[in-house]
C-alpha cells in the first residue's frame, strides 16, 4: 500500500501539509490532545499524502475525522488488515480515503495516509488521543508533543516497509504549529514551564485550579514541545470519577462510570534509612553516532556521551561496598568492561573508570537487542538483586522486540531507563521501565542527566516492595472491575495510578474507599483514600479511553472497536462514499517531511557547503535504513570527500573539528578523587579541588586526626558549603563517606569540623554531615 516512492528534495516543490493546530486539555494527571492537520493539494493531479509522525508510546488514539470542503467524514476503528484492504479498495475506485495506524515495530510511530486528494482541494484532519503525564524528579508532570522523529536504526534483517520516513533539517519543515493548553486539577496550579517560548499563564478562577497557556506566536515545529505542570500539594492522593457515555449500554466499559485513583506511597524514615548495601548493578550505555549530539540546549552544548561519562563517574562513586557491577556499551556491536559482573572494590572501580574515560560515540548504529540478550544470559548472583540501567537516545526500530525481551526477564531484575535528547522514543524508554519494574526518566531541554540518574539509583537501592494488594470498600449495590494491570512496583513518593470500572447505581452522596497494602523491608504498610462516587461534571471520556485492557488479540480488537480507541491490532479507516464522481488521473504519492535535528550529524558550517542536485535527492532525507546506514558509514570520519557522489557535498576534505575542552566541573573533580570505601586521601589533587594548597591543609589538620579522616571531613564540608544546589548528585556518596567515618570511630570529629569550616570559610554543622 505505502511502497517506498520518490522522496522530496530540498527544491521548493509544494507539499500538502500546511499547518498543525494542537489543543491540550489536562485533567489532573491525564491529558487529551486534539491535533488538526491542514492539507492542500496544489498539484494538478490527485494526491496520496503520507505523513509519518510520533505520538507518546502510551497514547490512546480515540478520534479521527476529516473535513474535505463542506464534507465531514468520521473514521471507524477496524481490525488493522481489514482497514488496510478497505483503504486500498477505496483508492482503486477513485474515492477519497484516510487511514491512521500504529507501526508494527514501535507504538509511538503512527502513519497517516491521506488518499486521493483532488487537485486544488483542501482537507482538514482531526486527530484526538489520550495520554498519562509522567511525573518528574521535581514532581512536575511532563507533557511532550514530539516533533523530531529521529531516524530509527533498523537492525539487520528487520524491515518495516510500511513506515518509511522522510526527514529534513528542522529549519526546512514546510509547516507551522499553533499550540494551546488548558489545565484543571483539584489542586492549585503553581506554574507551567516549557522548553519553548510561552505566553503568560492565565488563571481562570480565583483558587487557581484552572489555567490556560499558549505557545508564543511564530514557533516553528522544529523541536519537541515540552510542558512541565506543577501543582501545589503534589503528593496529595486524588480520585477522579468519570461518568459513562449516555448512548452506551449500562454494564459496558463505555456505559459505566470509571474511577482513576492517584496514590503517592510515603515510606517511613526508618525503612528508607535501611538502604540496600548489596545488588548487581549493570550499566548499559549507548555509544552510537547520535550520542555525539548535544545533550541539551544550554550554552555549554555538552555532548550526550560526555554527560554519560560524568554520570557513570557519579554512579560508580556512589555504589555501596559489597555490591557487584559491570558496564556494557553498544552501537552496531557491543562491549563490556568485565567478562562478568565483579565485586565493587577500589581496584575494580579504578579499572572501570579508566575505561569510562575512553568511551566515545564511535560504535555506529543502535543495536540494543544483542547486548540485552547477553546480559540476561549471565547467571544472577545469589543475594545480589540485579539492577539494570539503560542509557540511550532511543533511536531503534525494533522497540517492541526489545520491550518483550525485558518483560520476559522481568522476574530476575529491575530496569531503569533514560531517554536522552530530543526525539528519544517514549515507547522504548517507558516500555523498558514498565516491563522491568523500574523507573523511566527523560533528559531534554536544559535538564542535567546526573540528578535524574541518581534519583533512580536511590530507587534501585530501596528494598523491593512485596505483597502489593489493592482492596475496595464500596456500597453493596456497586461492584468494581479493576482495569489497570496489577501494581508490581512501588517507589518512595512516586505516583501509582489505578483505574476501575464501577457497575451499579449508588446514592447521590455515596462514598468509596480504596486501600493499597504492601510490605517493605519486613514492615507492612498501607495507603488509603476515601472518595465520592459522584462523577465529575463535564469530565469527558478521558479516563475511559485511556483503558483498553490486555489479553488476546480478539479481546483487544473488540474493546478497541467498542471504545473507539486505536490499538496495535486496529486502525482508523475513513472513506468518503458520498462523492458521486470518481477522481480522475493517476495518484501521486508525497511523503510529508518530519523534523530532523541536523546539528547532531553535521555542523552548520559543513551543512552550508551542501550542493543541491535536481536529479538526486540528498541522502539525509532517505528512509530509516538508508539514513542510518549513511550516517553509520560516515559519522566519525575525518574527511567527507566521498559524500560528493551522493549529491550532498562538494568533493573536498573537511578536517574533523577539535572541540575546545571545557574546564572540569569542580564537583566532578572532587568526586573523582573519592575512594571506593567512601573516604578521601589528603594529597595535592584534593587540595586543588578544594581551592587550597597542600601545605595549608596539612597545617590546619588537628593533631589527633588521621589524614584520611581530615580529608574526608573537608570534602564533606565543601559539598555542604558550596554545592547544596547539586545535592541530588552527591548525596549518596556523601552518605557513604559519613558511614566510613562512623565505621572507623574517628576521634576528634568535632575539632575537624570546626577547623575545616575555618579553612574553607564555611559554617557547616557536624549534624548536617551525618556525623
């Protein structure tokens, strides 16, 4: 149906997509997104337009319609193959047809086929989907409208011919975006932030529980649009009861009310202080060519691989004595520092750090499946729970296969995943963490990788929560059917969402109660929430459509069709059968470009030398495979002269630019000097990191204090005195240092703290150091 056809060049050929309008409706933790795509066929032939675009991996597409002139067509959900056949039949008979379906390889890629659009005709397509908002480390709720669909690396032998992507530099994307959001919550809205320019937040009521915000005028859809929404009392549990659809049958999912419960388990301090001192920590780091891109849009423009190296330094310094670890890196092939996980010690830590310093983004493509298979083939170490940390910019084409592998091995490990940079696949990052019982994080905009990764390490060190159960206390005339999968993972202060269908009539003022029970480190605990069964006014069907259920294909197809929500087994199909005349002339296929972050691969200076050839399309706007192979063959070579034959550049040499090395971060400089045991050594390197001379430190040392004790207390004072804004990054290694001091029953600690404060010009109390 959608065969690979001639791709657009940079010449000013008209493309049918002219603009995109997006309206976002946020209700507490869930968002409804309405996108309107406006097309116009300016060619003198009928047109079949193909637009491949990204959506959040967990999005539930619930509406698809088209307006052609004065005619509106509303699509139906049908089994995927049946929808494809109906689309083909409509085109062959000259009818207008539209098809929306999910990629078989990755649930965050959808393809929109606008078939048989007559010459000089316009079409407006309305797409609606529902998605949960992820909670960030600072309790903000993250919404991301993906614009950059990075070329997904297709493993050898993997073909998804249906989803071929045209990518161009973001500055040449020929369509614009308008974006507005309305936010409502039971709690006041503190603020809304974005990586793009916003108009000021407008509150709609005095208690500030409703607000609107718009994207500033003139925005080009050249990057992901990210919103961070902050509520007051973010950890307060809530319940939203949504009425069923009036036209649907009572007793069905769409006819009955549905409740969404949000809980934030809070563990006692005594339990949290008993952090695990064991475990097998396996770090899997992407070293494909795209990891040479800038991590974020700050002035420093630090590359992703450089940020990953710094993060590994913090991780290795923060691991507890007695654990095991190993580091894998991957691209077109994979490497590991040790043949199997080794016990954490000064020797193994130093050996690993030496290898980490040498890591570059030089391993080609993005083959994540093979290293995962190798990791899972390694026998687990007794009494050392396996914790897997995966760092990638998420550019793979076999997402579902990767997630299935993690799910298959979920009983033997927890998986913590990190999506780095614009365009990271939310389906891959969220899917791995969800199936691996871990936690997902995204590093975009001005985010630093280190604090988010260290938060996940704290989660990994948290004892596993067991015996999780959910019980309901409802009026006798109301029964409950839980729609969400069983909760298998709980982390301190992290949200858990529970969805349930409520069947039966209840009194106007009736209440329900839900109780979450679990056991942590041998301590039974519970969280309870009482809520009104009265449905919210004008709540729409957001919660209903967010739930499709699981099970076999037939069940999913049936529920998907009933709720009007697309799934991996279904597609939206719309055919305009009212048009009496068949459209004349052969169909011309046009692929609509999606934005591509060009500065990852070519500098702006290099790109400026590109030569346009009328007869040959540039290689950077090829399909997934062609692009990834083209980049894989050429990335990290010092000369680009061979590219001339592709019509991309003049035949001349471009020496590899040697970037100016930024000065070492003082925090990382100090951290790099810490021993695996947790202490520091009194030497010139430490003096330089603390801004002192070795003589000054020796002279100020209390007479009875050992050199290691004095050095360790100085390092702790410096961290608390000068780097409290980065506490999330060094907190675990500081705890390890304090534990080392306590274990050595260090004498004259108070005297050392007083002397250290004088030397460093601080006023840190001994208790603040954990001593």
